[in-house]
C-alpha cells in the first residue's frame, strides 16, 4: 500500500472562497507594508547622509563668552547601509509574496500561490536568522562588559 500523494508539494493546499479572500487581503497588506518599509529605509539613509548637525555649548567665564565644547551628532553611515541592505532583502521576499499570491489567486494558478507562500516562508526564516544574530551579539556585548551589573 503505497501512498499515492508522495509527489505533492508542502504548500499544495486547496482554498475555499473565504480563505482566498483572506489570503488576498493579507497579500495586499503585505505589499503595502513592504513599500512603507522600503520608503522608511530610504528616508533614514537620506537623513543619515544629510543630517550632520553640530551642537555648541557655551560657558561664560568672567563676562567672556567662550566655547568649551562643540560636538557633532551624526548617525553611523555603515550601520545605515547595513540596515538598508537588510530592509531590501526583507522587502524582496515580502513583495514577491504579495505579487505572486495575488496573481495566483486572481488567475486560480496554484503554482503561483505556492511560490508566493514559499517567499513568505523565506521572509520569516530571514527574520528568524536576524533575530538569532542580534541575540548572539547582545549576549556577546553583555559577556564583554562583565555581566552587566557590578556591586
């Protein structure tokens, strides 16, 4: 007794009309979120490039104004570029999910819906990997600082 469905894909699903409507709505919102995240990343990049401001603190000594400190506040361009690359990668997966899922649902093409859900899976795997990397870096910084709390 061999299983007849051994060649079925993991994402080979059948949907009723309510599930199609809900999935189409999720795909539309995912597309909107992807666009907003990319616009936000681009604006932060522009802000990092153009946003160099200096702050002056003046102290008065015996009636004379004398500038003792002048500090420049700016974001680190390297971290903004890394953030932009990560945001673009996440945008790619989320936008592909949105476009392929909507196209597959509109044309009743199961393969496009499967590809769209596969891109959503890649999106969540990427986020999971980034969370693990951030937690590892956080723990590394805590270990370097000597455990955090000192008595």
